[in-house]
């Protein structure tokens, strides 16, 4: 073979060279088409389809069971039937039982009724199938047989099967690549990016269908005359352009067309062809792979050419090897460019694994060609040097992979059913909320009458709201949680000075909150004295209000009998005692200290008064934080415990105990609530509060998560020690998890709790949090509706406009709680126009205003 001949061969094969720049352009083109197809942008015509597969999870390795699989089109006109047994990662691997059937040409080119599952490529051309639901066609075919009871669970693309077949340890594959008779890829995409689904949570496997890339002309710079000729002679001219340059169904044909061209130029076979060489389809991809074998390729080339009726020389065989290498090398490099586009899409996801991306690979061309996989991986590293990619051979994607898809779908369906059953009691409907509203209203009336009631309806002796004329300096104490505050409050007019506050927070050790009453109140007085010294108030006797956020029966503005401790307090010798007297006794024990205790104030009342300073329509106070409570202005004539029937008085409802008498809320208590109640320091007490307040919601969530973990719905059934720890889940985590976070951010929150969660777990945990907090908000809203309806009916109004002053971290910081409360109130009290006003320091500022109003009224009454 002379130099001119070699040059002719080289010039011909140069057409198959693709530069790095061209590969980058193809990568960018495919990525752009992917994004346009996902977004379904108006006016765009992307050549890749980006089809959602409705596979919403990768395997966890726990999938088990027996599955029947049909595989059509993976290797041309064949149908494979498999019986696949999955035993999970820990079980012994069982090989599938399979049988392969050849589909006659008259069926592949016949009607859809003869061939029920169909691919529109790879030589199939059945009529009556395109645009039809192939699963339904298969079901109808099964029914026509009449002798089988087979449930069709899923239709699966072979690429998806490849991705799903891989061992999920150490991490599941999230990209699937198949290079066989055809070529395709799939990957796990964020659902919110798939416009046609109109969903915003979770992930879904997207079938890229990249075989059609270039149908609009994007591949013209790298197409050769041989590609154009092959396309025109194919079953579907003008379509699947990328697949026709990469897929194994076409590589042999491209080689044949090149050999004919070179023979026509006299560069091969002495210028001689043969009828067999001129016959379409006479060179197969198997020939190409064998010819490129480094050990026996030359001999295989000679054998194939002789089978085609040619008499090749040794130089001819060598040049045929070069032709095969050029065609398959281009295919591998083009495929790599497309894969890097997919990897770029996956790597843009902030939730991607820190271990990099695992790509499941399948298909005879990828697996059996002696150089294809190595060249593809080399090109991927060239085009995406920063991509941490692991290539994992799939294990029978068309068989085992499809079975895994079915098993995962079954697992998800079971998990969804178990989750729905678990959360169903937390999802309250309108009639249930109306029942709570009615029960609370009834308990309120009984409490006001002095009858047995779980709601105490305690008089506060606060009989007026601020009117804006209050002036002066006041001290306020705020005791109601793990911290204790002392405040100096300067009250001026609304329009001018307003209210100025100086305060300091003191800690309350557990030894104090659960020690003796004397220890507790001595500690409080010590804190007051320190505060006075800091602010040069020593020796001054300012009016002092004591915000005491525990159930009290008030006998006067400055008398309050502690009924029982809540919120973890257990100081002895206090229950049943007047806490103002206990405070005054502590003041006397601290010689040289003069304090004028004017009022004892519940924090809820303080909240109402604080907001009342801003809005004269405020007549309700609501706290939803560590605990929960409400107060409101009741007609004095309805308050049996206080003489008189004119005017109004603020009633401290102490509604946290609603239901303690067993007459309400029984139907709403789930096993999780009962567990939380029994593990609390006051079992059977504050039952309404334990359904609503921030002190308990995280613990309810923990109990639900434990149950779901036991069911293997969460964390793959792995019971983490941290989840066994009481109170590890704080309500602030619920607020964070339910805010508009990405799943990887939810996972990061869970990891802080030593809970190793995947993306599915993150979604399920969020759903649990949402169910628990929504129920709390709805029950709270039912209570508020009962209160405002009571006010409206008291006054004989057709419509009431009223403001509710609100405080508490749960209400203020949770992203949805406040709106859910408002929604419930609107639904349950439609004749009331209710405004919710956030309180600014109700327990401090509000308490001072109680003293200010009392001083104003005392001054108005005269000496």
C-alpha cells in the first residue's frame, strides 16, 4: 500500500476527528437543551426531551421480593422475560431466571396489538403505539390471554434500570449511562426544576433521551457524509442524529459505508467491493468490537472481510482496524461530551454527595468494546477536570435494575401509606376544630360560674386598659421560664416619649427552680438589689409589678395564690401560697431594701396591656411560647368570683389545663402525645398546653420519628442513639426545618442532632414537623375563636372587631404557625374581624403598664 493510499485513508478518517472545542460546544448545547426542556420555556424547541420517569428514589439496599420483568428492545428485536429475586445487601445474591425470545420482523414492523411494549428506535416500527400508554397496552394484552394474573407496576427505561441496578454502598448511583444498540442517560433531578410536574419537593429521575440531540442541526459541524448517508437510509431519517453517531446499532453501518467509499477510491481491497459489502447491515457492531481487539483484531478483520466475499491484504486489514477505531473513538468522545453535560447539571445541585457522583454504566458497546469505556472516561476528565466521577458497572439493568425500580416503588408506596396512617390523627378537619371551640366555650362558662372546669377563668383585677395618659417610672419583675428579668420602665405619652426600658436578665439555676420557695424568692430579691445598684436606683421606692407566669388565683391586684407550678418549676412550699406575700417576706429578710409591690401580673395579661398601649381595640392576650395561655376582657357581671355587675375585668383563662378533666381533647391525644405526657414532670396536667406549646412539640416530633424509624420508614430503620434522648429536638429545629430550606440544609440540621438522613428522610422529617405544628396552630386557633366569639356574644354584636396581642417564640419565630392560627380563627369565627398584634416585651412593659393604669385610676379616685 503506497503513501497516496495511506494519505487517502487518513484524509477520510480525519472527518471523524472531533476537537476539544467542538466537544465543549456539544456539551454546552446539550446542557442548554436540557435546561430548556426542564423549564418548558415558551418558544424553545430543545432536541432532548427530559422525560420524568416517576422514579423518585434510588435504592437503599433493603429491597427484597420476587419480581417478573419484561425487557424489550435492549438488544434489537428480542424480548427477555426474567424472574428476579431481590434479597437486599445483606442477603445471599440469587441469580435471575430468564428466557429470551426473538421477535419476528412481521411483528416489530406490524401492529401495536401484536407487540404491546414498544420503543420508537432501534429498528422497531410498530403501528398504533406511538402516543399510547404502553402499560395499558400490555395490560390489555394480558387480559386478552385470559390465563394470567399479573400486575404491571412500572414501565422502566433501560437507562433507569442501569442506574437502579447498582449496589447503593457506599453511595447510590445518581446517573445512568447506556451505550448499546442505542444510547441514553438519566439522572436524579430536583422536582422543582421539572416544570411539567408542578411540584416543589423531592427528586425524580429524568430520562434525558439525548439520542435526539442534533435533530435541529447542532451536530452539523461534526457530521460526515457517511453520517448523512446513514441517516437518509435509516427507518427514521432526520431523527436520533446523536444516537446514529454513537449507538451500536449504527457503528457497523458507518464502518461499512466508509469501507465502500475507500474501496471506490482504490484505497482498499484493490478497488474491489462485493455484493455482501454493498448490503445494508452486513457489518455489525460486534465485528467492530472484535476488529479493535488488541490481541486478535487483525485476524478478526481478515475473517470478517473474507465472510463479505473480499480478499483483503494484510495492509487492508490494518486500515480496516483504523477505520473501526476512528468511528468508535468519535462515538466515545461524543458520548463523553454529553455525559459531562449531565454531570454539570448534577453538580449544580447543592445536595450532591460529598463523595462525588457515581455513574452507572451499561450496554454492550460500553462494556465489551476494548477501548470505548477508557476513552470515554479519559474525555470526561478532559472536559470536566474538577468532576469527581466514579464509573460503576450496572448489574443487568434491564432485569435486576427494573426489579429494583419496582421494589423501590413498592417501598415508597408502603412508606407513604405508613406515614399517612401515622400522621392522620394530626390532620384535623373543620368539624373537629368546631368541636374544640364548643368544648372550650362550655368550659369557659363553667369556669366563670365557679363550677367544675378544667379552665380556671381567674380574675386578674385588671379592670381597664391603658388610655395613653399614664406617666412615671416603674419596676417590673418577669418570672416565667429559665431566666428572670428585672426592668426599669419609663412610661410617657404615646405621641412623645413613649416607653423606655432598661433591663437585665438573670439566670435561674435548676437548684433554685426545684429547691425551696425561700431559696427561689431570696434569689429574686438578690437580683433586684443588684439591678438597683447598677442603675443608681437604691433607696428609691418605685411601684413594682410582678409578672408571674404560672397559674394563680388572684384575690386582688396584689394578691395571687399559686395553684400549681408548670414549665419545669417545682420549688417547695409555694403552691397554695400568695406569691406576693412570699416576695414581700423575702424583701423583709433582705434588710434595708424597700420595694412597693403594686400588682401581680400574668405574662398573658402583660401582653394584652402592652399591645393595648399601641391599639385601643386590644382586648385579648395570647402567649404561645414555652407554654401557652390566653386572657381577655370579660363582662364583670359574668364573673361570679368577683362582686359587681358593671364594667369589665381581665380574665386569666389558664387554658393550658383545658381537657385535664377528661371532658375534652380525648379524641385528639395520639399515642405520641400520651408518651410525652407520661414522661413529663406533671402527667395528666396541662393537656391542652402539651398539644400546642413549644416546650412539647419537639418531643412529640421525636416520638413520631422513633415510631417511623421502627417501621423502617425513616433512616433505613437505623435507630440512632441520639433519637432516644429525651428533648433532643427543640422547637427551634421545627421552625428551621419548616422554613424555606433546601433538603441539604434540613439534612445539615439533622446531622447536628447526630441523625444521618438522606434526601428522602429530610422530606419525611419535614412532613412530620409540619403535621405536628399545624395541629398545634389549629388547636390554638380554635381556642382564640372561642374567646372572640364569647366577647361578641357578650356585647350582642353582629360583628366584632378586636385585636389580639400576641407574644411567644413559637408564634413569632415559626415560619407558618401565625398564619395557620389566623386561618383557623377566620374559619371558626367568621363574624369576628380579628387583628393579631405582636407584643413588644409584654411581660415587662405590659406589667409596668398594669401598675401605671392602677396608679392612674388611684389618682383619679382621689384620696
